């Protein structure tokens, strides 16, 4: 019997038991769909976060409190405004490429409108370090910092929500109950609504000195340095470390490059994606057990048929191939349908949900390959059992 003939016979056998075949493929279908969908969400989250970090600009150094581990609170920071001056004295041209900030969440009110926003108390160089352009008005200046002037630069979304249809420049608002005057509006970045980070268009920038008074602290949460080029990143890192070592112990600060942060975040999210795929793969395993069980039942039900085929000259290999192909076809069909549903689900998530989803070629190949492999692995035992039946005993069986 040729493979083509065995495939035809296998399809006829599956068509004769449509309901059972459909239920058998269900476990594989759900498993493949889950793998494709969860991997797409994991990959989407990875692209979203790394894209946000890269969107801050290139050649950035992040000076963070402690050893730079994720999850450390800013209250551990021992940075003060003088540390920015300390770095600026050591780095050439640092007046335009070193910035510090303190961050907090406050309620903003103006003309009866109220919104919650992230308030960044920043040094005057912050917009230049992060390439934040103004749509109109004036940014935070060095004079504003020195005099602790209560001025605010609104993100595009914040400006629209507080002053809909109006020009906010020169208008007053309150931040945490303190009155500020709007001096500028930042250009829109876009990409708001992500669940993996704050909306950059909902930020408010105020001078670091007046912001620290607002928050009741004198600390800086972080310092940022923009290197002049990729080649200068390591040299600037050494300079920053040397400068801060004059006042702080080595375990009280860390200088981390942008590429290092992207690498760490990427590794963490890659592990998360693999874990999600493994969890979804459990349903594929369960589906494979179901395929094996149904195929064993099928062998028992068709014992006389097997005996008749062998009596007419079918070889053990022919019977084994037939039942193995039945198992592979079952899982293959389930995998194909599950793949279609998984891709459709990922597209719907990307379109309508705040969680990003990104379909990757390797996840599609993995899901289909595993579904066929499940049929191969879990179909071997029933196929071998069918092929090894003694024709005389098989014909006697009722």
C-alpha cells in the first residue's frame, strides 16, 4: 500500500466518525490557538516596552539609585541637585546633556476640569536630553529652576483635557493644590494607552526646585546623561562614576546604558513569552493524550477490519502507516484551525485591546510543528498495536 492510498483510507475512516474526529481535534485546536495567541501577546509586550525605551533617544546613560535592580523604590535615592552640577563639571558640554528629575503623581485642576497626571520635576536640560519638542510656548528654563518659579509645561493630552478648545499658554492651574502658570505645551508623542508604561503625553514638567517643594523632598529620583556618540558611552559612564564616587559609595548608585536596560528587559520578557508558550503547550499535551486514547478505541472497534485487511495481504507496515496517518491528520487539522483562530485572536487583541500583540513566524511554525509531532508521537502506540494484531485472532473477535 502506498502512502497516498494509506492517506485516502485514513481520511475515509475519519469521515465515517465525524463527531468523534471533531471532538478529538478540539484539544489540539485549543492548544495551538493558545500558543499562537499567548506568544503574540508576549512578543507584543516586548516590542512595546523596548520601543518605549528606544523612543527616549539614543546613547543614554541612566544613573539610578542602589544597584540598579528593577523594582527598587526611588525613596532609596541619595541623589540631590548638587550631583547634577558635580557631573556637569566633569563632563565636557554637559550643560545640555545631563538632566535630573523627581517624579510624582498629582491631581491637576483648571476651570473646573480635573485630571490625574504624572508630574516630572526636571532640570532645564531635560527636554534636550530626551528630545522633547515644544508644540508652543516656552520650556522650563534655568531661570525658572534658580528662582523655583511655579510654571508648568503640559503634555499634549493633559493640555487638551484641562483646556479643551482653548490656548492654555498663560492660564493658571493647580497641581496638588498649588497654583502654577502654564508656560508651554509639549509636542505629542503618541502611543498612549499602553498598559506597560505611563502615557508620555499625560506628563507635566515643572522646575525641579518648585517640584521638590511640591513633593516635600530634596532628592532626585534619577539622573540622565546623553553621550555625544555611541563610541563615547563607555567613556562618559566612567566619568559619571568617578564624579559621583566623590560623594556617594559605590553601592549607592549605578550607571546603566540604554542598551543594557533594553537587553535586561528583553531577556525578562523573552522568558515570560517562553513560559506562556509552555503553559499553552500543556493543552497540546492533553490533546495528544486524547488523540492516543481515541485511536486506541478506534483500533479496538476496527479489529475485524484490520484482520480482514491483513488476511487479504496488507502488511504490518501498511496497517501501522494507516493508523499513524489518521492520528497525524487529526492533529494537523486541529493545528490548522487553531492556527487560524490564534492569528485572528491576536489581530483582534492588537486592534481592540490595550494589550499589544505581535504575530511571529517562529510561533506559527512551532505551533504547527508541535501539533503534527503530537499526532506522530501519540499515534505511534495505537498504530503499532493495530499493525501487530494477529489476523486470525482479529477475525475471530466480535
